C-alpha cells in the first residue's frame, strides 16, 4: 500500500470522512465542531526481512492489503498492513503489533 492509502486510519466513526471535510473546506465550508472520538486507531506495515512466498492461510482479523497465496514478496517488500483501535495509542499500537506478529508466524518470518 502507498502511505497515502493508510489515511483510512483517520476515517473513524463518529467523525466525518477526512476527504469529505477537506473538500468542504476547499469550498469554504468548515464544521462548527467535530464529535469527540474516545478511541485511538493505529496502523502499521509488515515488511519482508527476506524473500518470502505467501502461503495459503487464514489472515488474522484487522489485517489488510493482503497478498494472494503463492505471491513472492522480495526482501523489503510490503506483505500487508494492520489496523487496531484502543483507548490509548499504546493499546492501539500493541494491537497492530499483535496482528503483524501473527502474520510473521503464519508466513514463517518469525524468528
């Protein structure tokens, strides 16, 4: 995924979509206020630390931009992205790391 593709992390209910807010602002329309959002959402990318063939597997929940089974990912290539939500940044980031660790195990990249 392109880094800009990770902007979906900013589109979280009850907030309006970021692109819609941007387009409205370009038209001179700004909201009076935005609803509060109590949770934090984090996203992360898993890079291959060596060449890896994606096996047929059940991908963990919260993992996106998944490659098809049989795809060869070269060292340094992106295997997938992951997203998680929590009450704090630390909790959300831990959720992302858990998802990425599961993919490392499933693909044989875990040490």
